[in-house]
């Protein structure tokens, strides 16, 4: 197995060799780029990457330019997972046949996809890859919306969020369904490692990415990715937004090993009310009216219940 | 190392086995596939070779045909030999990725065992799936029998993987009629088969870790057109000569001769039937009977459907007085695809030929010798009159009231 990269501090981490260039077309303050850099910088190993159609893809590989200094492939919206799985299969074949050009280097295979590409349209392909056990990491850039196409709902969009296909209005508070529990679904595949990460909790995130790289088989990472454009907050507040998400426990940080062993990896010292998280984003603005205010209390109850459930599972070790 | 398989000079194989054996002999690095009738046995046979040490590449059974072609694309971009097989609904599910594969210039080989597309659901052979692929940017070769299905796979790999081509290729065979009908197939030894195609030569391979590459970029109105035009240019200029060279080399090796356009008694033919797949053989048999009865009849078999051999076909048809284009797919709202192609081929030439269209064999219905005799009768009447005496588009072998158009 290759050596795990040692990362001493944030300064060193943020300035380490960069295989994802700052020259890209993502919005200023887009969390996608922060997440991608943290994943790539967590290892010194060679990388074979894929992306599904979405903001990351359309903003980083516009011919004749590329932001990627590692091999990278995009096919369509739903099949980034299979693209990397195919490359991983070819790696195995060529290794077996003695035809690798650099036989002593073992690359890591990573696919990036938005929540649309992951929770919705690409789910079947991801499920197939995980069931087959390809040695790959799938990273979901979860901004809870189809950002690239102008902010339509996905099955990751949380209750009460206003999107262009489930807009808030006089008779609707926006999204009616709660976010799909993708981590539980991926853990149920028997994956050796699945985890939720936040780019602002970078030590926790790097540790998880490195654990994922060390695991044999398919690894699923769900990364919260605040979208300044669709969540409607100022671009300089991206990190503050991820902190609000983790510290309100709206986006709890935990991992599940081998489908059963759940560990909560971050317990906020001061838990922030969900109201503060919602209030910081334009997509929930309409909840702060007499008509829809009851939803904020419901949100808080839901988050409290989920946090309690996670703690019970952690304790029970099942 | 994969084990060699001792083959007899002539093996009794159906079209599916013939295709599987070709995939084994060229030692494909990654086969990612999904089963569907009637191409399933190709995948099963390959799985069997894999389970018994006759291939040492990766065999990936995906969750769908779309996933299969997606894996093939990733594997091909990584830098190695890649193949798969499908039919019908599976082909339809793959369509999005077919355009990706060709647009990314990846030399994947897809065996298409032709089958109707529902609704109504139907497992039998017609050319609906084949026609669905015709604008996808792939090379499309057509086998008429198990021997062709074997041979054309070697041709497909050789041409597709050529660095001047770098385009994916389909090898078509008719569902059941070819895929499940066993015939004597002349074989090559494993050594001969492999060396005809040769070791895979990677280009822009993702696994060359010292030279990272970006595959599958975004282009808008600024560059998209140039990319598509270059692909079309390769198809229109590079591919047919490469196929011809491969045919020539193959003939030297095996004695078996293939042509861009297959002709049967076309030198002095006054009337001709143009068709694809297993129908060619039936048409040739009837043509010989018509000749014996005094009609100067000929048959043209389309061997390369894409790129369309426009010049070669115009040459073959230049002195013919009446031509029947036989389409085994419902054109749904126009004339048949072969009719269209042939009309496009003959327009702007000196031809005076009368061109008519027959839709036949949908969902696996038989094309009989009696049907072909009727067609030759129509052709003779058209040739004698110098104008159409029959409707432009007719059904053959259809139950119920006569339907015809134009
Ligand atoms: C098959 C297909 N359906 C729809 C689209 C249109 N489309 C492209 S990206 C996208 C949304 C992407 O959302 P997500 O995966 O969440 O990524 P984000 O842009 O939010 O990062 C959609 C709907 C497409 N490209 N392909
Ligand atoms: S729309 Fe959102 S996800 Fe897309 S680039 Fe902008 S900030 Fe990033
Ligand atoms: Mg999204």
C-alpha cells in the first residue's frame, strides 16, 4: 500500500502541489473547488479522475483549456462513476498483462458528481459500481440543487427550500420532501467506508479522505457544498455557511465503516439553532413569515431527532 | 497469460459464438457488458472463456447497457482494447453514450445482434437498432452469416484502433438468423487472429501517469462544430480506404474476400435488389433463378453501412434500370433508410434508374423466395416502362389490406 501523506498544518496543506488549477470558471466562493482541492491534496499518489455533468465539469474543462493536472474524464450526467470504474478495470487488466507504462505506481480512482448526478440520475450507475466493488472513491458535491442548470430541485433538496422547480409562493413553501439519506443507502451496499465531510472542517475531512484512499473497494464521500448562487448568500460567506451547517447539526459529520460501524467525528461545542442556518440563506427566506414559520420548528425537531438517532447507532455499534 | 484454445480449421459456430471467439482471439483488455436477447450468448461465452483462463482481461458485468458502454468508454480512455455486445432495447439505452464514445474518438468494438425495438416488445431480428445508430459517428460493418461475424470483428478492431481513424465500430449480425444459426466457420489460430490485429497501441491514455489527459471536454458554438467536422472528415476520408486495406490484408491471410459493397452478378445487371444481412443470401438465390429465367438480375449487399460507400455504390449501380431498396425497419414517416441512401447516392449522376422501396421482415418475419420473386417482377416492369409502375413504398409479407405509400 502507498504511504499516507503527512499534513502538518493548514498552510502546508493549502499550498501543497495542486493538481486542480485555480484557473476555472466556478463562481467566486463556490465550495466545489475547495472540496476538490482538499480531496486531491490529501494524497501524493497519482490520480485518475472523473466528473459528471454539472457545475464542476462545465467550469473546469472548457476546450481548449483544462483545470486538471491529472487524467480526467467526463462522459455524461449520470455515469461519472462508471467512467472511473471502467478506467479502474483497465488498470487491473493492464497490470495483470504487464502492460502498465509505470508498473510500480498505483493510481487512485476518484469520481466527482453533484447531488443531482448522485442522488438522482446517476444513482443506478453508482449502485452498480459499489455492488461490483471497484476500487474507487465517489465524492458527491452536495449543494442540494441542480446548480448548473439554474437551481432546480433534486432529491437532496431539503424541505422548505425554494428552487426553480419547487418554488415558494403564495400557496407553497417550496420543497415538500426531505433530503434522501444517501449515506445510509451507500453504507447498505456494504461499502468499506462512507462518510460525510465539510470542507471547513478540513482536518476531519482529510482524515476521512485518507481513510477512504486506504480502504480497498468502493468508498462514498458526501461533501456539503454551499452554493452562493442558489442558496443565495454572499460569496465570502461560503466557509461560514459550512460551519453553520455542521454546527447546527443540519449536516452532521460521521462515518460508517463496513456498513455497520458508525462513528460521529465532530461534536460541536456550541450547537447553533437551525433557525440561524436557515436565516443565513435566501433559499429559506420565505420560512421567516407568519405563514410558514412553523416549518422552522419542525426543522429543529427533525435535526434533533436525527442527531439522537445517529448517537444511538454509534452507541449500539450496529 | 491466457491459455491458447485449439480450434479445428472449421468449427460449427453460430454468429454469437463466432463473435465471442474473435473477441477472445484479439485478447480484449476490458469487456463490460449486459445481457439481452439475442446477443446474450456473446457475453455468456466470453464469461465462460474468462472463467476457464482463456482470456486474462477484465470482464465487468454492469447493471445496464448504459453502464456497460460507460465503463467501456472509461476503460478505452484509460488505454486498452475494449469491446461489448448488445441488441435492441439495450442498444437504445446505450445511445447517449454511443455519441460520447465516437465524439471522444475511442476505438470500442460493439457487436450488435440486430433486433426489433418495441413497442410492441419483440425479440426477433430486424434492423431498427442498426438504423438507430447511423448518425452516432460509429463505423458500422454488416455480417451476413456467422463466418462474416467472426471475420468482421478482426477487421473492426484493426480499423478502429488505427491511429488515423480512432473511431468506434459496430459489427452487426441478424438476430437469430445469424446469431443462433450454427454453420461451418473457417477459423484462424489464436496466434494468427491476434497478430492480424496486433498489440493495442495506446494514444492519449489516461493511465500514462506522466502525461495526464483531459477527456470529454465542453465545447460550445466556438469549437463544437470543428470537433464534429473533424470526426466527419475522418469518417469520410480515412475510414473506407483503411477498411479496404484491412480487407486486402485479411484476404492475403485467409483467402476470404470482403468488399465495401458486395455485388452479385452486377456486371451486366439491369435490375438490382439492395439489402443487408441475411437477406443478401436469399436475394442471391432468387437472383440466380431469375437469371436462369432470362432476367438480367443482380444483388447488391451493403457491407459497410457507415461510412456509407457512396462512390462505390454509385459505380455499381450506374447502368441499372430499376433498383429495389429493401429496408428491414419501419421508417416511421418517410421512405426507408436504404431508399434514402441510395437516392442520395444516385442523384447528380447520369442514372435513369427507377428506385422503389420495400419494407419487410419487421420483428423477425421471414423474407421468402416468393417475396423476392415478386420484387424482381416489379423491377422488370419498372425497367421496361422506364418509370415506376408500382408504389414507391410497399410492404412485403404483411397481413391484411395492402398498404403502400407515395
Ligand atoms: C441525461 C441528462 N439529463 C439532464 C441534463 C441536464 N443537466 C446537466 S447538469 C444538471 C444538473 C446538475 O446538478 P448536480 O448534479 O447537482 O450538479 P451541480 O451543478 O449542482 O454541481 C442537469 C439537470 C444532462 N446534461 N443530461
Ligand atoms: S452555481 Fe453554485 S455550484 Fe455552481 S459554480 Fe456557482 S457557486 Fe458553484
Ligand atoms: Mg447540485
